């Protein structure tokens, strides 16, 4: 009876009514055809360069293409079976509202632009999937990574806003710098007020430099480069912030490597990076001191070194402050993003600093652990003429 049922099933599948051998030959042929169709489908599925993800009604990922695997930076076996809201958004519960639920209820394709836990912006099209009985089966996500496009629009808008703010600040700063300069000329250097006026003048000049760099950043102009001694830049930066750091009862240790070759850059712009990183370190240490019991000691270490390949100079600024939470790390260089308390930061410092570093052919690296401090490293290419090379190699 079982064999008869099996025979009828094979006949139904293959359409062949002959001997037992013919049944198996036809069945094997049909299986091969199905395998070939499956293989072609898989090749097509994986060939799509945008993300394709199939999710069932329980919000579990059932199928992904290679683009989705690359995006999630996980193995496929780690992705399959995982909840979509956990992998893409780091959530413990499903999204509210859930676009998948909406699509299955409406039985219509829907669109969503969303920023994922990886700080990537996705254009997501969601398609409903139903069984032959028109019962909900799941949804297919087609997603395109548009982070660069969205961020470029945001940067253009912020560049325009920064330029407007900079122009508005230039007028009062010109008055501050000019009037403080007149007061310096009229005040005896031994007068107790002389140093205060000098600080006002120096701070006004620094603000003007920052505004100039903001304008350069917004216009994407090139800096005017000269020969620069990085250790001298550090000395200038320390002259501006050492008092603030030590006033906060933070120990500042400086270890400069002697004989670092000349690099090509803008001294005032590089000084701005060093000052910003030092002040950020000070704020992080102060935050740590506020959260801990008495007896904690704040420390900031600044060191210069040459990369082993001799082509890069590195300025490390290390603190034992509060560190940075892992979820904030991808965003800290974004304009106007800050982890500081309200009123403590604008979120522009690291963004502008990174822009300056990149304009110099370098970058800013970060090593951090929440609660254990951070190290920001300014990494710049060295510029040496032949004479400098000879002197340095001696």
C-alpha cells in the first residue's frame, strides 16, 4: 500500500508512468532541475549588492545575502535565527511601531529610512510574503546603505550654518581683540590687571583662529602650509591650557621625543587640535573625579613619538578619565555630537579637529574603555627634505 502511494506520488511529480527504474530516473532528473533552480536563485540572491533579508512572523532572520553578511560583519550562521531588532538596532524588544507588522496587515510594500545601531543610514523597502493560502509568511527587507549621501547633505547644511555663526562672531571678537590690545599698551606690565587683559587678548586671538578654521572647514578650502616643528606646536598649546589643567588638580606629564623631523602643516591649526584634545581629556578626568570617592587622582599624559617606519609622527594624549561608552564611539567625530553634560560642549571640537588632521594627510585614532580612560592619537605624515633626512639618519 505504501509503495503504491509512493508510486502515485512519483507519477504525479514526474508525469512518468513506466517501470520502477523509470520512476527513479525521472525523480532524479526532477530533483536535479530543482537543485539547479535553487542554485540559480541563490546566485542571483547573493549577487545583489544591496541588503536582502527575509524575516519570518516571529521577527527571526531566515535568509540573508552576502551584502547583508558584510554589513552586519557576522557569520551567516550567527545571523540566521537572530531577531531583526536585536541585530539592526540593539533592542531587546521589537520596534514600536514595527514596519514588518504594518506591511503584513496592509499587504502592501512600505518604505522607511532608518539609522541602525552601526550608525549607518538605510533606505528600507519592505515587501510582504504570503503562502499559497494567502496566509502571512514573513517579510523581505531590501535595504540600501545611503549613509554617505545623508551625511554629506547634513555636513553641507552644518557647514553653511557654521559659516553664518562664524561671520556673526567675527565682529564682536574684532572689538574684543582690538580694545584689549589698546588696554595692553596703556597698562603697566607690573599692574595686577595686565595679565588679565593679556589673557583676554590671547583668548580673543585664539577664538579668531578657531572661527577661521570653521570657515575653512565649511568651504573645504586648503590650509596654508609651512614647515612645522610639532614639539614647538605642543609648547604653544601647553602655554594656553596648562594653567586650566593644573587648576583642576590634574597631574600633567609631558614627554616629547627630541629630534622629530619637520612636517608640513599649519602650526595654528595643529595647535588647535592639541588644545582641544587636552581640554577634552581634562573634562573626562573631572567627570571621573566627580563620580569617584575622595582620593582619586587625575592624570593626563602627553607624548610625542615617531612611528617605526619613520614616516609618521604621533602625538598621544592619554587620560585616566571616564572613558567613552562603546555605543558612542562611532559618533564622537560627528558634528554637534557630544557626550558632555549640557553647556559643557558644542560637539564641534572633535569634528573640526578631525577635518584639520585629514587636511594634513593624517587622522585621529582612539583607544578607550568606559571607566578606564582614553588615548587620542594625532597621527601626521612627516615632511623631510634631503638635508633633513641626512641629519635625522645620522
